[in-house]
């Protein structure tokens, strides 16, 4: 494993939460309990709405690349869709 995780973020998101794949892989190799692995691999934070790409690091120092993804045309909001605020 390269130690790099890419996470796709929706176009309007201002926060993120994900798991570091490198941390999960290392925990599996080391025989760490799954619940403990999830807790140590969790990464979260804020993201500026205008940022298209950001690079963050997990607690172990692995690189996580955050990239904005354009919403598929079929899922874009129109007046017929329910809006939750």
C-alpha cells in the first residue's frame, strides 16, 4: 500500500470524515481489533467551499487527498426534488 488515500467530496461539502486506508491495512497486518482500527484510522475536518483539492494527513502521517467531485447530472437538484436543510 502506498500510504495515500483519495477521498471524493461533494461539491457543496464544508466538512469531511473518512478512514485512512493505509492505517486500516496496517492494523489488519498487525492483528488489531477491527473496532480499534476504525477508531485510529478515522480522519475528519473542515474544508473551504472554494477548495477543489486539499491534502491532509492522518494521525500516523499518511497522506489523504481530498478532491471535489461534480455531482452527476441525474442527481443535481431541481425544483421537483425534496430539499433537506
